[in-house]
């Protein structure tokens, strides 16, 4: 039995015409001697009647001041895939094939109880195997699973796997069923050298490594979720990215069998996110490390992810997602970090209070806090820490395998952007990529210039 897992995204199942095209891919696989297992996402994207975001909005609109419980939110979000699964299974049935719709739990997908971002603990594929032996085409809900029955969740609770969860479902089922391959179908004909919305003539990459496609996904491209690529890599399952709407061969995600030329090259240009860049300047650096630690602690406690951290003797800087900026700003503006001294200073003061101050208009809390501290200023030293905000940023990344062994890559990137007058606020690099923080207004030009330099000459 040559099991082939085929996953179809929301745009592949959003209309009767598109579902017919997706069904054709399943039927062709069957006729080629494969035993298909289908995974589907919710129908359509945000705004469509059965899209996940639409269903969530129904729940949140009941009372915007009362956030829904995570357990109930997962039950609501899971409905989108359930509807899609039943519709697609019936589509195959009308074409004369034995198909059966399965929720994640019915397919044996067991997760931890982390609602909204659950991890798959195991897959119990016995029922799926029995269905395959009976000549059924199982159509499985992506993005969801069920917890192990417990005192708290007596019959198991529905969970969702977080963003890109349907890709993860497909790879995990491929591993559990020892599939010959996993095919991810989308509305583009493979992994591209850039976002085709920004670079319409972006090329389709015939072969990628697991590491490359995971990095591409981490840096913003939404073709395959990185967790799905990691699962496929761990179990050495061939992974393909193909288009539902064409017969193009797509992109093969390869492991150890990838050609050597693939392992040392520039793969693509990606971009992602609305980001805010924050810099705190220290006029006095004696306790800088302690103050930095407190900033990181407060951000972690508030659930604010920070990245692109920069070390400087006189400053600390980092980026936060745009949707978390209000939380970060409210935490930092007027924040006081007291530091006790082992010995009194020359004026007999045993502590220094560091207080963060942003530019005018963003310093409301500071303007209230600072006068209050004047009452103790004779006993403690007060040090202002000016903060600077750069809003409307985003990242552009050059995916470049093993670039650290190729002198001049970073120089060329800098020359391309700076010669075009594009300011680079921050950089970061890994074994697989070079990431640059730029103004959001310049992202399209930056992507096109880098793509032209590395792929069109």
C-alpha cells in the first residue's frame, strides 16, 4: 500500500470549481496506484462564511469585552475544518468514490491540552489503516486534534494546532502512516524565489532542502508551515509543494538526497510582519545589565515576544510585533527600575531609580511618574532612560544556505539597499538567512531590488 497524503488549503476548497480541481488531484493519485489520505483546511480565507477568522468573529462579537475561553474558542475554530471535510468527502462521493469525513480526533490525532497552539503527542492510525484497507479515501480535518481523556476532559477535548496546523496534520499523518510522500496543495505552483504578489515573475524552485523551506516559512513565506517541514525531515518523508490549479511539477523538499549545489546557494527573498523597533539609551551604564534583565522579565511576563536584540555599551534595542506594541509601550513608559547599592555613593544615596521616558506624545506615564519621584530624589539617584520608537517597520530576509562561508554576501545586500536609499535599522543572521529591518513603506522596493540582483542577472 503506497499511502500518499494530500493536503488542500482554504483556497483549494473554497468553491465548487476549486473543489472539483482538488478532487481531480486525488483521483489522479488513486489512478496512479497510490492510496490517498486527504487533509483539508477550512473553506476560504478571512471574510468567507466558513473561514476560521469568520467563525471566531461570531464568538467574539457576542461581547467584545469578554474574551472567549480558549477551550470554547478551539471548538469554534475546529468547525471550519469539519465543514470543509464533510463537503470535500461528499464531493468525492458524488464522483463515485468511497470517501469518509473524519475529525482530527476520529483520525487518532492526540495532542496536549494547550488550547490554541496544541502539540501533537501521538497519532493512533489503526482506524485510518482499516479504512484504507476497505478502499475508503479518508478526508481528515486539518489543524485539530483531541486530548487524552482525563478527569478534567473526561472524553477528550477538541484542540487546535495553531497557525499552519493543517500542514502539520498532513506531515504528522504521513509519518504515522509511513507515507511515500506528503503533497501540500496551494494556489501557487511551488516554493517561489519571492512573494509573487511583489515579484510577479518570481521563479519556482524545483528542489529545496527541509532546512531551506523551514527557514523560508520562519521568515514570512506561507507556503509550508515550518513545523510541517521539521516533521517531514525527522521522518525523512518526501514533501512536495504543488498547485491545485495547474499541472506544474511543483517543488520537491529534499533531505540527504538534495544535490550539493542546492546546499550552498541563495534560495529566495522573503518578507514578513508589521514591526515596531524600540531603542533605550543609557546615559549611565553602571547598572545597565540589571535594567536590561528587568525589561526582558517584564516583556516575558506580559507575553510580548521580542527579537532583533542588539547589544551596545550605551543602549539596548529590540523589535516587537505591531500588535504587541501598545502593551510594550505601556509597560516601558514611566517604568521604574530600582537598583540598590552595596555602598552609598558620594552623596550618601543607597539606590538608583532608572525611569524610562519616550518622546513627547508617548510619555504620558512618565509625565505622571517623574514628579512623584522628586519627593525621594534627595535619598535616591534618579536617572532618565530615553526611549525611541520607530514604527511601521518590517523585515526582509535573504535565504542563503551556508552564507557564512561565502565572503561578500552581506556586503552585496547592504550595497543594493543603501545605494537605493533604503535605510537598514537592524540586521540579524543565522546559518540559513540574513534578515534586515526596514521601513514598511520600502519593503516592496527592497524585495524587488534584492530579487533582481540575485535572480535576474
